[in-house]
């Protein structure tokens, strides 16, 4: 499919003729027509460059560089691919702070501590490009557009809003329109040899078995029609559109990422592109540090509150698989996928990588629960409020009752205590915030998926052939010890989010023991009181 006759809207101009960019098939691609991957991995036409060599003397453009995934990706590229020439990062002004000032703050981010201590000059390879993924032409001026068009070899399109409840127009502008803007820019990059688009494993949530392919929009509007509508209709109509897709897409995030994949597919014939679909991106396995995390979005915030004892009930099915992907493994997959575009590309279909763990190293929510409770109790935070324990519920009424009595009532009582001490009440606010996090994520706990990952396994085998790269850019989930990982994850939350260092552990453990016995005494009193009232009623 060609991008010709593309959609027009007030926000986008997509009517350019891209036929001049279509290139003839190379001998390598002709070979792909007749051979599968297993046949051509040993072909002399396959590049013999290892991953690090592939990046030598390359300039890279990254969107979403300030996000969780983007920061880890850039740190890894700087530290492991020392032959890189430059990394251009798109930075927008934010809260009155200009892009250049944000860039100075970015360079001081703790994630770059290892680089600063060993080779600080490497950070000079980072170049700030002021712009905004939400704006036409990415908000770039003509000079920066020229620089990118003349110099960039590799592009990682990581930018996205991960808020599940974002208004459809906002989510579409970033996730869908933004993807088109990046594709348009890439068509004019003279040296471009690889482009990786980051999607999500949940871009097709209505499918239980998800193959590594881009699925069409048979029961959804054509993505051109979708974009024209979102770009021109009033807000009340766009929200009506969002509600229409509730059966196929639980939120605007999966819907707009699904539409973004359709746009990427339109450019497949003219750009060296692949799609990587991570599942639930979580704390680092090893890099930059075990358990490294810098936000409380999604499952991370839920784990933090379980560890503090403030979440006791979650809507979900404990026998479902939980598909966690450590952020550094995802980044290694992105880096390897860009390298793989030189030989994994097929002339028949766009290469998609389901970056997931369910097939290679499955873990169920029931197993995750055991590990969370074990390590939350072993290494509590000094901010623990109640003894960590929770259950998965499938009955909405029971879950609501649990929320009222186990979440909101204790939060209300804590706030009363804080007010009595002359402090600002915050517990109800926290309880409401994490109720919203649980509510937006419950669809993914109540449902299960089987993600095919053949292309990822093929990519791993290809990387292993280079020997030097198999450990440096590990993409293999099969050897992960989940118990050890969950322990590091929870310690990462404790250290990097709650700023609670190891020196407070003895005191936190004593506090948890007091909470445990206090709760047990209160439970005994309540049970004894209930029995007493029951028998008094019988005797009377």
C-alpha cells in the first residue's frame, strides 16, 4: 500500500507524492521472496557486521527521549555503541522551560551517572533538537530539518502518551498523527538505513492470539478516515468515536497505537522500517542498574501501593499470564531490531517483533502475587502503612466492598489522624489516584493473550552468530529468574521512587512487625466482639 492519496485534515498535510522514493528491490530482498529466515541467515548476502559495528559512524534520531524507555535506550546506545557519531533528541518546551534548558537538566539525569563517572565526553554526542511531536513538521525549524535530512542514519520513534484515559484527540495527535509526522520526515533522510517504530503488544486487544504482523482495520474505519475525523470533528464527536470502539479497544491508547501501525504499514515500501511491540514495560533487569525505575505509571504504581499495604483487592484473574518486559531488554531489542533491518526485512510483509515474555518465560498473576508479598514483607519501605496482602477478584460487587472498607476507609482514618497532628491529609488523594490506575489496568489482568514471538527468536539467533553481541545486547527472556527480578523491582521502587535507602531497612522491618501484630490484635477483637454480640443475641 502506498501513502499516495493520503488523508487531509486541518492538522495534517498528507497529499504528497511519495512514488519517487520507492526503490527497486535489492538482490537481498529478491532472495527474501523465495526463502524464509532460517534459509537465508547463512547466506553470504547477510551482513557480517556485529551490532556495535553496525552503529559505527552513525547518527541517530530519537523521539520520546525523555520518557522511561527513551532514557534507557539513549544511555545504552551511548555506553555500549561507542562508535556512534551523534544522537539527536527531540525535546519540546515544557511548563515554561525552553528545550535548551530542559536539555541541560536532561544531561544531569541520574541515569547517566555511569557515563559521567567513566567517560563524560560521550555525553557531547547528544544534540538537542527543539521541537514537539504534537506539532506540524514536529515543530522543527528549517535548519534542524536540513540537519536531520542530511545526517541521520537510524531513527527510533519511541514517543507516545501512555496514559490510558487520555482524550481521544490528544492521544491521536501524539500516537497516530505524530507517527505520520515522523514517517514524513524520514522519507527525506538521505542516509537513512533503519527505522524502528515502537508500538505495543496490545495494539490488537480484541485478538487472543497475536501474530507478528500488522492487522487491518476490517471492523474499524480506515485509518485515513479515522485521522480525517479526529482532525476535523468537534470534541463531543471524537469522544463518541472513542466509545464506539470500547468492545475492541479498552482505551484510547490501544486504539491510537493500532492506527499508528496502519500508518507505518503505508510507508513500508519506501522506508527500511520494522515495528517492535513491547508488552508491559517494567523496571530494569540489569541496566543501567538492577531494578531501575523512574515513574509510577501502570503496574509500578500498583506494586508500590501493594508494598505499602494500601491496595488489598485487584480486579483480575490470577490464572492469566502476566507479560512483564524489563526496560533494558526492550531497549536491547530495539537496538538489535535496527541492526536486523539490514537482513530480516522481507519484500512481502513488514517485520514485526512481539517483545513479550509469555511464550519464553511464562508467569501467572498468582505466581507474581506470591513473589510480591514475599519481597514486600522481606524488604518493606519505611512508608509502609498496613501489612502487605491482596487478593484478585472477579466479582465486581465484592471488589467494590473491599475497596470501600480496605482502601478508602483506612485512608480516611489516616487523613483524620494527619489533620489531628496539624499535617496535610494526603491518603485519600493517593487512594483515589491508584484506584484510577487499577481501574485503567484491570482490562489487562482480566484478559489473557498469546503473543507469537518467532521473529524475536530469529533475531536472537542472528545476534548470537556474532558472538560478541549476545551478552551486550541480551534480548532473551528465557533465562530470567522471576523471583530475583521481582525482588530487584520492588527494591528499585523503594530506592529510586520512594528515595528510601538500605539504611532504613532494619527500622522499616520493626515497623512492619508492629503493624502486623496490631492488625492481628484488632482482627481478634473484632471477631471476638462479633461472636459476643451473636451469642448475646441468641440468649436474649
